[in-house]
C-alpha cells in the first residue's frame, strides 16, 4: 500500500457512518444533541493529540505488531505481552461491534423493504454472512483490501455529504440551532447532568477508535515510517470534520425526539430518515450507511488479522505455529483472517439471548484498545532517553502532547467503566470492567502457562526476522 492506502484503512476503520450511526440512539439518551455535538468537538481534539503521540512512536517502530512491539522495545517483555493482549482483544471486539452493527442496520432495511422482522436470530444470520464476506475479501490479498479502502474513503465522504444534503433540502421542518447545539436530554436514570455528560462522551470516543490500523499494515506499506504515521493523524482529523457534519445534519432533521428514540426499526437514524423522507428515501440512505459499515468491517478484519499474525509470529498465542502462516500466492495471513472472524462470531453469540450483549461486545473493543494506545506513548515518555525518533516526529512538542494523551486515555478508561443507566440491573449493567478483567486474566494465565517461554520478539533492526519467522503454506 501507498501513503493514501495507509490513511484509507484507518479512516475506514474509524468510519463515522458506522460509529456515529450505531450509537446515535445512545447519544439521544445520554445528554442529547448538546453533548453529542460539543462532545464530538472536544473528544475529537483530544483523540487527535493521542493520534499525534502514537504516530510519533509508530514512525520509530513500523511493524505489524504495532502497539505491543513498541511497548516491548521501550518497556520490556511484560509490557509488550499485556499491551498485545489488550490490543488484540480490542480489535477482535471491534470486528464484532462493527459487523453486528451493520447487521442491525441491514435488518432495519429488510423490515422496510420486505417486512422481515429483525429478530435476534435474523440479525445473527446476517452477521455471520457479513463475517464470511469479509474473510473472503481479505483472503484475496492486500491489494484488494487497499483498493476497497480507497473506495471506502470516497464513499464515506460523499455519503456524509449526500445524507446531510438530502436531510437539509427535503424535509419541510428542521430543528433550530438552539435545539441542535443546546438541548440536553437525559434518559439514563442518573440525576447529575455532569455525570450524564461524561458518559455521553462515549459516542465520540467509541467512534474514534481503530486508527492504529495504519500501524498494523506497516509491513505491507511503502515508506511505512512516514506513511503509517501520517495515515493515523490524517484519518483522525478528516473523521473529526466529517463526523461533526454528519451529527449536525442528522440532529437538525429530527422530526419527533421521542419517536426517534423508541423507533420500531431499532435504529434511530433510520427513523429520522423515515420521518424526514418517507420509506423510499429512507431505504436509499440506509443502503449508503450499510455499505459504509461493510467497508469499515472489512478494514477492521485486515487490521485484526495482521495483529493476530504478528502476535503469533512472536509466539504469544495458543497455536501460534498455525496462525502465523501466510499464503504463498497473496502474502496474506490467511489462518489469522479466519481466526479473527471466528472469534468475532463467538463474541456476538450471546446477542441471541440478551439485548445487552451488544453493549458488552462494544465494551471489549473500547476497554481493550483504548488503554493500549497510551501504553507505548507512556513508555516513550518514561524512557525518553531510550527512544530514538523516526523520520516523522513532533520535535520538542512530543513530551507535552504525549503527557496530555496519556492523561486523556486514563480519564476515558475510567468513564468506560462507569454505570451508564440506573437502576443497575443485569439488563443495564456496564460490562466494560468485566471485559477488562477478563482480558488481563487471560493474558496473565497464558503467560504463566506458556508465554514466558514461547514469547520472543526479534531484535530490532534484524531485517531478516520477518521472513524467517513466517511459515508459507
């Protein structure tokens, strides 16, 4: 991949047409328009600082292992081990979250088009079909993945423009600016506006994840020390602008707040489309969103499979000898692709029995991947004399930006663990702390069983290490 391809995969994984749309209903309840719009601007700025700090470290260590390799080189084996497990579980949870979200939107479309009720079983079948599609596309090779990501960039940008343009021109009624930028809504059961505002920031923070994808495909990118770093930063600021435009356009077009929240489609943006445009227009815009989500899920499978491959190449996963094999025809880690979609399928199975399971899957994503972003940055700051900047760096601003980034991630990790609804019950419980505990417990257990003997990262600068560690089948 070239520089644009590196940007495209992170932009596709962030996917404002996936994250913003999937959690728009969550935003309507946790602070409403005021928190969604102003929160998006504030969170986007902080995430940009995190991305800048991470890009600087990526430029120094451009490998498929990405975060865990950086942590290992800067902090030692244990740091690399736990960072890798958090990152991998976060990426696998992201596949499940993105593709299951796409399945729910496709279920809403089927309801409008053919009257098919989107039951849990129907959505699960759609979800499994999407996973198989993404596995098949990734097995075709990185050139196909890069091409699809390039198309995805323009689809997202033109898609956002089309949705906002149609919603601005066609509906006879629009909300006023005071509603869009000032209306506060709270359906959480919590009385504190400050608390509700804090948990409402999660819509933006969940969407702004996955930009490490550029780093994970470094070994398949030309000039990765610069291209991957630029890809991370560009994907964030372009998504920042596009997401704000999208959220603003959607919120102006709300016709009835309560009916949007309680929509029978199960997808609040679909109800906005229906109320504003009618069935025909709603179906067209839903297809725009669904295809964007499919692009997003495909890019996430690419990133997760490269992470699984790299972690296996260094002996960190059970069955590493199997997962690190690559195809001699395409150079794709084919076994790691199937491992990624297989685990994602298992993660979403509880959704057949529990409406809160999707929230748990989302928690696995954000609680795993977000702390993993800060660990290499923290170690770069802690061991600044050991760190040798790559060709893309922040100069004297590196330490200032880095400490702000670490502080933000620490704050957001706490927010992820807070109860989001009251009263707290099995159907409203926030599973993020459980997901974090399970991830760390699995990492500790496998380290004790085998990891401390099998886990081994080649010495930095060994140009033959990648080829020697792969098994071609």
